[in-house]
C-alpha cells in the first residue's frame, strides 16, 4: 500500500498446484502476511502469496525484513491447521523450521541450523527469516499465516543488522525464483501432513538447533550470564541452563545472543 492507502499490487499469475495450492504473485506489496490476513476468507490451506518487491516486510517484534526486489523469495503460506490447539502453536513453528532447513540442505549440500525460534542459519549467517502469525478463537487456531523471507540471489546485505548469506553466495548459482517457490511450498505442504507427530518434530528440531548443548555468553532479561541451551519446553519456550544448574524458560526477546 502507498501512503494514501492505494494499492500498488498487481497479480502476475496464479498457479494451481496439486500438493500445495495457488501461488499468487504480486509486483509489489507492503507485506505478504498482511495481504494474506486481509484475504483469509477466500484462501485455503496451501495457498501462497508472493511478491517481487516487499516494501514493509516484518520480522519478529519490531524488526523489519529487508529484501532486494527480484532477488529473493518473500512470501506467505496460508494454513488452516486441524486439531492443533492454541497452546501448541510451537508445533507449527517446528514443522516450518524443519521443512525450510531440510529444503536448504538438499539444495545447498551444506549443514543448516535453526536459531530458536525460527531463524535459519548457514555457517552462523542468517539465510532465512520466518514470521508466523496465528488467528485464534478461544483454544483453537483458526488459521496461520507463515511469512518467509529467503535470501536467494542477493549477494550484498548492507541493511542487515547481523551477518547474512544467500543461496547464491553459498552455491555460486543463480536460481529461478518461481521454480524455487513452487518446490519450497510443496515441501511445506508435505511437512504439515504430520503435525500430530510432535515428538518426531521436536526430535528433528533439537538435532539441528543452533548452540544446543554448548556453553556461551548470553544476556537474559538484561543480565549477562553463561548458559547452555538444553531443550524446548511443552509450550515452545527455550530452556537455558546457567552455571548454577538453574533452568530458565526464555520467551521471545528475553534472550540476546551477544557473540
């Protein structure tokens, strides 16, 4: 949307896919998550909204997601989860993180890790950010909007706050964004077939969790501590053990990785 509220969005094409759903491309959007939420009544699980240029992409909290136009994937996947209670939102996060990690490992033939809750890293550099937003009614999740920003063909990241990388930097290849999105959305659709297998999802997630089982310096609620990531609890919070063997359940933005 522009400053006057007028849309600058133009559909490029709609693709019907058997395993996922429609992939709806726009020339420009402020935010793909906002666009999906605005049209949720007409969307079905597996539908994807993607844009060549995203002007106001969002990350966790107040963070922005900056992406060069026509260089990367910026899209949102629509999901109507069945039989997943609101208290188990973390299951969806694990399924998404696992799927994106597997996809990138296959494409890049490199080790890929998940930094809690859902940053995707290669060589400790961020290659993908995920923002999941849920619409709730009581104890139920009505629908979920899964926003994904994947660095694909961009090779310089002057506006990133932390070290970043891309598929092209790692592989020295240039990727077709439309083909890549079709493949990734199919991978996500496959992952959502097994949301009831929370134990298996968690086991895979923990196996590839950044810094698990290792001692590092952190800032927890403003205090500097030395801690070791040990697990994820039953509500999806990160468990950090300090040097006194005390366990801390860490929520978003309570834990800072200073090094």
